[in-house]
């Protein structure tokens, strides 16, 4: 990845992409979003965010294929997270690689008010639905000098203009623009045995011009103005010049940490660069997203959760997992940090490439157990009812549930999934097999009920650390968090 996306040398890229300087048009936001990926959601300008310098440092390590060096100084005055006002967001693309990145100007602030929280929440809900596009990983045939690009039939019919099948063979000329507003022309033809959609004339020129290889991806979208746009995603490859990469990686780590430490000490603005395809996780989190995750979830070992991932076809899919541990990712440099402090295990054997640590705002806890529900009318047995025997309709499932968990009081609604936060599937299944376990789980479970009302309690500000409590049952370690309190008098 080139230096602009790695937070160094960005002025050169901005000179060719910044519309203020008048040299080129601004980046099309729909194409930028498609190239960034379906899970990327940039926070809106003029809203509050939570910035994690530890995650920013991880972006450099991931892009340069080199972990943080022990010789890099430790900035003890730099907190693990900074509450910031996001002044500006601009979209860019590397002129050589077409890799997309965003430039953000942040300024640390001491607190936030309820209006700031509301603005952040509204900006999350106002995100536009993603434009339809198709993305294909290039094969060796797609990148050969005398070959063409084979387009999936459904993708061609959805994105490309319709072919005239009265022609023999059906063909048309396609004009598409890339991230830098360069125009590319292709011949789209429907031929072969079996017949398929192909891009022929002009495709080899595009492949050589962009220096594409098998494993890279190409995507086509049709924007809201019905213009055909195309972008690329580079496959992750080892940097070719390792010696210069090592030097630039260390200098980048020092640069971003020093800039953040200076800004934190002086409440001064600073600039960061976010590369969505290189970063393992987003490190600039909208305030509302962070606040809801920290204040609404009571995390405990064994808790079940869902997490969204991008698929090979650039779609999305949820995977199920279990929280297996709670600990600092880097206890020396970033003690008591919330950045990826949850250790997790995944259900599916195919999830081996998924990271074993996540942050609380990345997951969706599954806090309710599975209920045994009455048989719906259309699935009920046709057998005649026997006199004196109860049928499905007469079973009191709520009382049955209460008998299974006798220590629950009557004022807790059994049929509301949110009434049972903190109870993992593992704990629920154990209680079904051995109801006596409920007595040992009761103290921790009742303690976890407070998680559903944490948002109504006063707490500490964002600079206060997350701490591990010592529950009465040592085997059920819980992550206790104190919610950031909105300051009504704050004007920051």
C-alpha cells in the first residue's frame, strides 16, 4: 500500500484528488463506498467520535506486514481512547494503486452533551442504502493479455445496459469511469459455448494500465445518475522493498502516536488517514455506536454473540461466536484498553481465518436463551383430544419457565427477550439439565440485569478505564463498565 493511505506523504495524493485545488473532480462517494466494502461506515463530519490510537497503529502494522517494534517509544500520557469532534472527512484514492482511504480531522474535547449524542445517533440512521454493484475476483484468464473478462450473467443483466439480442452476436460499447474520473471503453459481447457475457476490446488495456493480477478484484456499479463506474481492490501482498518498508513502518508508528499525544495534551486538531481495506477494524467509532455498545451490554464469559463479516462476493454474513476471555491485547503499552479486549471462539470450522479478538462495539450479544414455544395452530396434531388430558393450548409455558428458574420474580416479563441479559446459551442449557444450578448462577445473573438500565445511570467520562470486577462466582468473570455520562452543561 502506498504512503498516502499509511498516513505519510498524503499531500502528493491530495494534489491530484482534492477538488478545492481544481485539478480533478472529487471522488464519487458511491464508488468509494463500494471499493471500501459493505461494512465500512464513515462517521459524519461535525459529530463526536471515539478515536483509538491503538487501532490506528494496527492499520500501519497490517498494511506494512510488520508488528509494532519494541524500540518505538511508549507515550504514557496518551490515553487508550480519545473523545473527539470530527471536523472534516474527505475521500481519496491512491493515484497509483486506486486504493481508497479517508482523511479525517479530529480535535479532542473534554466531554459531550446529550445533543452531541443525538446528532451522532441520527447520523448513523441517515446512512444511505448501498448502491447495487457486482464484484469479481480476477482469475488468470481474466488477466491474460489476449483474453477477456468473463462477467457473471446475473451481474451483467443487473448492472450493464441491456443487449439487443436481435443482433448476431449481441454486442455493445460500454463506457465506465474510475475513481480518478478516467474514462475506459470496453466491448461487451455475448458469445461462446456455452454463451456468456464478455468484455473484450479495451479490457487488456485496462488490466495493463492498472497493473492487475489474478487475485485482485474489479467491481462495477451504476450510480444514482445511472453512470457506469468501476473500481478495483488489491489482493494483500507482501511489500516488495522490505528494508524501506521496515523504516517507514517504524516512522509511521511514531508519527501517529506522537501526533495523537500532542493533540491530547493540547486539545488541538490533528489529521489521520483511514484505509478501510488495510485496517483490521475501524478505529474511529461514532459516539452513539460506542455509547450504546458500552452502556447496553453486560459482557460475561460464555456469552453468545453475532458479528458481521464481508463475504467473498462483497456481501455480508453474520457468524456466531462465544466470548472466551477478557484481557488487554497489549497490557504493556495499552493497559485497560477496550480495543479488542474480548477473546472469542467461532462456531464454524470455516471461521478459522477470523480474528480471535474483537471489540465490544463490533459484536451483537445474544442475551436471551432459546424458549420452548407453544405449537402454532397450523402445526398442531390432528389426533382427537383425550378427556382429562391437557393439550398444547392448555399448557402454561410461562409457569413452566418460572418453575425451571424459581428465583425469578413475577415482575420480570418471561416473553421479552431483553428481560434476560447476560445469560449465555451455555448457562441456559446447563440449567435445563440441572435446575439446581440456578442457585449458583443467581447472584451473577441478577448483577448482570443492571446492564439493561446502565444507560439511565450516571457514570464516568470517556477517559475512565474499563475494569474487571470480582463477582461472587469466580468462574463467571464479567466485564464491568461505567457508562460515559452526557454533560448537560457542556458546549463542546
